């Protein structure tokens, strides 16, 4: 039971860190041109 006092805050901290990283990536525009790479492979040089 004592391990829950360690694991619950640790998992909440990890979940918040993942959400912050995802929010940062969206805010920086990492997901803007997703289709561009898929179309680039079909074009001939």
C-alpha cells in the first residue's frame, strides 16, 4: 500500500510531462504538413 504513495504522483507527473510535450509539438507546428511527405515520395525528380 505504501508503494501507491510513490507510484500515483509519479504517474501523474509522467502524464503531465507527456501532455506538455505533445502541446509543445502542436504549438510549434510539427503536425502542419503531414501530407507533404506522403505526396513527396510519389513525385518524380
